[in-house]
C-alpha cells in the first residue's frame, strides 16, 4: 500500500525526490502519511480534492484486499 501511494505521488509531483511516505501500523488500521514539496501540494490534492480522494479510494481498495483498513494523511 505504501508503494502504491508513493508511486502515484512521485508521478504527479514536479520534484519526486521530495516525496516521502511514512507507514504507521495501529491496532486495527494502517495510517500512511504523505509528505511532498510545498509547490507540489496543489497537484497532489487536486482541484476540490479530487486527486487526494481518488488516492484514498485506491488505498481503501488495496487495504480491503489485504483484510485491513487504511487512511491517507497529506502533510
């Protein structure tokens, strides 16, 4: 799941070297924290949050396949 989010974010960002995904395992879910360069935040979030919502949807699908729950936080 971490690889999926990292792949999508690096593809969208102008500076893919600044993309950093941190995975935190909690008791009943996984939290992924996505950090990007300040100038890339708009591209990652998208117009009216559409890109971020699509990434969250893909993450939820991947999590269900693994039998867990997942959240994406954009920092």
